[in-house]
């Protein structure tokens, strides 16, 4: 019964996120990636939610695997268009699900803080960077055919760094500004290489591994 309630809680949260994305897609049809970014940002909190609900390793991996396979199928048939509402070739949504699955396999639940750090930096940092980078005029450049901006990159650094600070404080770990700064810089560097949405895989894994290595949690 406890596992059922936990699954229903996560499913309820995802239903809210997808509902908001659907509404925004209808209300702001010209904002091409808004609904996708809402899902990108809103999906991140399922990890700390699973941590809070104390979902087992086995169940969390099964859920993440099912979601990843579903994203792969949706990428092909576009059953839920808002997830793939993008004008460039990208496997970002699949990479996102795969990164969560791999991190759960490697670190859950003994190092849940590492998983949480990796996923939330990607969800919030990259998510808001994509939105702000498009809305705020600033210097832009291209890396491997992908456009980046100063505003988006700065947002990635500030939001990602803030996420790491909050997780550090919540887990009562010694506050180590230099290590958190290094992890934030690594996240920014990995996000710059976003060809085909591969940053959705490299950023979470890179942040989680560096968090585990530098902070040991």
C-alpha cells in the first residue's frame, strides 16, 4: 500500500506538470519551447520527492525505466507533442530519462543527494537557461551548431549553483564554496556541448559524479 501511495503521488505530480504544459501550449502557441521546458523543469522534483517518500531502489529503477522507454516511443510517434515541441533534431528527452535511470542504478538510495544534485541542476539550471536565454538579449555564440548566449549561460551557473547550495544545506553537509563553484563550472561547461540534446545526459551524470567525488555524499 505504501508503494502504491508513493507511485500515485509521483504520478499526480507529473499529471500536474503535463497539465500545465498543455495549458501553456494552448495559451501561448508562439512560445515554441515553453511547454517542453515546463516538463523539463517540472520533472526534476520527482527525484527529491522520491527521496522524501523513501522509494526503494528496485521500484525507482522500474519507474524510471518505464518512463525512459515511454519517452523513446513518444519521440518516434509524437503521441504527446508537447514533450517533443522543438524545431531542431534532439534526443534530449530520451537522454534525460536515461540519465535519471543510470543515476538511480549507480547511486540510489545510498547517495540520493548525488542523484538529486545531478538531476535538479539539469532540470532547473538548463531549463531556466533555455527560457531566459531566448528572452533576454545578450551576446551569442555557436558550439557544434547549437546557439548559446551569455544570459542563458549565466542563468545556468547561478541557478545550478543555487541548487547545489540548497542541497548542501538541506543535507547538513559542511558548506564548501570552492567545491560547489567547481561543480557549477563543470555543469556550465557540459551544458555548452548540447549537440542533439546530449547535455541532458552529460550534465546530470557529470554533476552527480563530481558531487560524489568532491563532497563524498
